[in-house]
C-alpha cells in the first residue's frame, strides 16, 4: 500500500535509508531531519511495515527534487521503487513544478523514467546549501539528473 508518511513511520524510514547509507549507496538521514520533513515522504507498506520510501521536496518556483528513495532489499524488483518515483513525479506535477531532479549514485535507474544527466552546476546554488552538512562534503560523487514535466 502506497501512502504519505506518518509520524509512526519515521524510525522505520530512517532504518531503511541508513541501511543503504552504511553501504555508501545513499546519504544517511537523521531522525530530526526526517521528522522535520515528514510531509515530503511517501511510503510503501507491506504487512504494516515500511518497505519503501521516497521524498519529494520543492526546491524553487519550478523545480522539485526526489530524495531518499529506498526499497527494502527483499522487496526490490517488485515495482515498489517505480511506484514511489511515479508518486513523487505525479505530486510534483500537481504542485506545478516544471522540472524534477535527483542527485543519485544510481543514474541508470532514473534514466528509465526519462531523467537526463546534467552538470551539477546547472542546478541552482540553493540546492547545494544542504551539502555543507553532508558527511561526503566536499567530495560528493552524486550525479545530477533532471526530467522536464
């Protein structure tokens, strides 16, 4: 079942994200950050447990970002990630975003949805303000990708 996240989901979301972060596949998220941004998150539930998550954050007047896409390793290749990405894209359209971007270590996955690789410098400077607090700063290897909506 796909739905917007609730407060009760946050610890499971963090465990899911940080499992992959420990493998250097995505960036970790603190509980504080997740609670503050709960309204951005979509979750997929199976047996009342969070098995997938993704967040949509509006970044600028015409630009939104998909963040923190994660699917439990035992639930991968079942369409959960696709449904999460599509939910974020649909929400971005409803909100009026003209473009949506990702910063990812998995560019091939997002190419399936029509995202194109761009230079990181093509994104507004506001995007990078969050990077200063990142454990990977200044040696980030994330790839910027964008999709026109």
